[in-house]
C-alpha cells in the first residue's frame, strides 16, 4: 500500500496477506499514519507568502473582538449542523487532582466573550498553573486536534475530564493552543474554542465579519 500526502510524504506498507479485509485495514492504517505525519510537517513548516501564511502568526495583532465574534458565530452554526469537530479530554489521561491544588480566582472575560490574557504571566507560582504546566497531554489526542485544525481551522475542546476549575480549563486551553500555534477564540465553562489558519488559510475572517454585519 502506498499513500501520498500533500507534503511529499510517502507511507509504504508491505503486503503479506491478500485478504481484502486485511488490505482495507492496512490502507486505513497507512492513511491515518500519513495524515498524522502530514499534520506534523505542516505544523513545523515555516509560513510564508508562498503557502498563504505569515512568517510568524502574531495573534495579538491579527485577532480582535470582531474576528473572534465571527468565529464564535461560525462555530455555533457548525455545531447546529453537526459539522463541528469536538474533542473531549480522554478519560484515560491525567487530570488535575483538586485536593492537591489550592488556587483561587475565576476567569475574567472581555465584553466580546474572549478571555483576558494580559495578566497570564503575573503569577508564575500559582499552584493551578504549575499543575497545568506539568500535566501530561496524550500525544494521540493532540495529533487528532492538530489534524482537525488543519482541515477545518476551528475545533472545540471539552476539558471537563482534565480539570474541574473553569480557570484550569482556560489555562489548559491556552497551553494546548500554544503547543499547536493556535488561538483561543473563546472559553465557555470547560469548553475552549481554538482557531488556527491553514496553509493556505481556508476561512476569510474579513468576509465572515461582513456576513455577520449584513
């Protein structure tokens, strides 16, 4: 079985059985493997004008309340249509033991629903932040989130199984976003909406804003 993906990655599986069912399973395994490698290759590929991206995505300057609002509207529509990719924190993965964490404070949001980030690094000794930083994230789960971001540019993370505190969900969402070079577009309870433009970008945020206004 030979599978070619869009970043010049070839996956080869040696045929040892002619059974059709076995061959189909091998084809699926090869495709899944190729997709994981493709997503990883995209993530480490420098963005440039040639591939439709910027050299470095600076979400602080490229994102604003209007764009996040448009993304939230799109996410709501996708959810109603059943096309929204949602990823629940695996039950077999590590979680934060609240008996070991003593942290106060709730998540503050700005008027358009986006989480405030200006004081994210003010308290690096916060026990909850330290627990989030040391939490082991399942690689397979991250790869699936990464692949879905490349395909749809928007995903929902459900982090109830990871941490009980809403503040912890925000912090964990920010950590996942940082590792995947994505942007936290919204945090509601324990649900985090992530956005990351593809290579090249699929969503036109300016058009989404115009459509929302009209």
